[in-house]
């Protein structure tokens, strides 16, 4: 029977140095984000609750207050936040990176929306067979490049708009050094509460800081009578805040005027920022 | 990843790497003791899996380019990127300008537009570093081997 020495018994150089290459990648991210004061991820276990809308609103409101803001759209398969911020490509490639697109109020944005043709789904080159085995690694690699290769410059806050899914925050966390925490977005319904609960639990178990909960579509703001009327049954925001002992950052009514939240200051988002700043301090 | 010649009990040394076709990745190693050479052949799925990590078997000869993985792997829109010409500071002291032969231009045109600007910049920088005034298909082949640009 043959006997083998171990990898470390063989003391010659490992020319590939795959581990060192991965460490270099991490170092690039750390170096690039060194000029970013705070990184916050916006997450939800459930799709369609308005994560991107809230991210854009938050970015807009912070920028209106004179902060330098970046937004990284981590929802590679269904990017939406760039358009909400009126940002578009092409992306300029310079010697040491890629310049982010400029959105409204100078918000710096990176998104797969700039890379894909309208209506084109996210697809990859390479063999069709066993695509599911490497697709996740590629998506993580693209997010790493968004973090490390975009010339973010000095930012007060980098907001990361996560895709839906219970594990979205925990999968991103190893890529982002010193992430300040996550904001969980829900709508009032019980279905959303159950889904967001899983995501918050996964984030907490992974050691991420839960900064608070924002309840979106929390009633319907009637433009005619000025009153806010019920839209969904339930109180998911308050229950999640209570369960995880975090602040309910804001309850944001559904606004049929859609884009107005993104373009103009709104009381609930202002309130959210006040709570957020308290949590970050 | 290390390769050991069992007969000599010596670590084999890396010699070359190529993508000979059909998605296969090939790396050649030689035993410094007996001179025996061997090739590692990775199937397309294995090659893709390693490539998806943004690492290079055999090591990196060239610094990672901006959005290298994204541009090499994603099916993106043609006009997604605006590749800036290198600055004067970057080309200071190097011969230039570099010109492309019609054959090299033709070969470059076969690359998807999404990634073409990056490839063009890499070859141009290689030519400037080597003092080469004209990029030909032969120069591209040499650069590809020297820089480990399999698949570009």
C-alpha cells in the first residue's frame, strides 16, 4: 500500500497559492472599503416588500442631508434600485477600478442593471452541465468585485440592497468587513412576518447586528382625505421588533404616488434615519 | 495544490497551462528529478468551478483587472463599459503608441464586446511593457501564455 506525505510535508512552493489568491481578494475589499464610514445592508426574507424602494428612499434622504452615499445593488438577478435612483451606465473603467454610476443627489450606484440588456435575465458563459454547482460562486464573485473594484471614494454610508431570501445577509457577510448591521423590511402580514423572522434569525445567528425593522406598506395613505387606512392585516413590524428586541424604525404607508418617497423627504423615512443614526451611534 | 513524483518523491514543478478547447483546462508539470512530465486535465465543469472563484491555477501573472470575473463570465450587454485609455502617468517611459495589425484586430473582434475593452487593454499594456510596437496574433499568443490569459 502506498503512503503519502501531506501537503505541508512537501515544503516546496505551491505556485497556484489559491488560498493566498483568495486572501488577496479579501484584502482588496478591505482596502477599498477603508474610506467607507458605515456599511448597512437592507434585507428581507420575502420578495416584493419594498426593500429596494426603502433602500432608495433611505439613500435619497441621507443624500439630501448632505451625506456621501453609495448604493450597491446585490440583487443581481432582479436589479431595481438603480432605476429608482435614476442611475444608468455605461460604467467607466479606469486604471484602478470602475467608477460607480451617478444617481440623483450624487448617490454612487453599482448594479447588474448596468450590465444586462433590458429584459435579459442574468446568464453566464461556460458549460450548461452542472451550472447549479458554480453559479453561486460566480454571483458571490461579482458581488466581491462590486465591493472591491468600484471606486467608491469617501462615503458616509454604503447601503447594500440584498436580494430576497433568508440567507442573503449571511452569504454576503463574509465579503463585507465591519458591516455595521442590517435593516429588516417587512409588510404587516403574517406571511411576511414568518419569512422575515427566518431571515432575521439567520442574520442574528451569523453574528450580524440587527439595527431594526422597517414596516413598509403599513396602511394606505389616501391622497384625497389625508387619512391612512388599513392595507394588510397584521402587525409584523411590531412583532418582529419585539421578538428580536430591536427598534421598529419606521412604519411607512403605501403611497399611490409611488416615486414621491424616493424623490422627496418623507416623515417616516426621516424617522427611520433618526432611529438608524441612534442605533449606529 | 502540489504534485509529487511518486518514484522520485520530489515535488513536480509547474511548466505551462492552456485551454486546448471544449472547456478543458490543462496544466503541465515536470519532475526535476527524473524529468517525467504530466498534464492535469480538468473537465469543463471543473475548470468553470475553479474559474468561478476568480483564482488562477498556476498563480497570477497579471494583477486582477477591474471586474475581470464579471466581464469574463457574465453574458452582458455590449455597451456596458466605457474603457478609458491609459493615463499619461501609466504609460510614461514606455514606448508607444501600440498599433494593432489587421489580423490581430480581426481576432480581437471575435471576443464579446462586453469583455473586449479589457482584453484590448491587457494586450496593449503587455506590448508596451515588452517594447513591442505592433500587436499581431503571434504577440497575442505569446502574451496569453506569458500572462496566463487562457480563454481570452
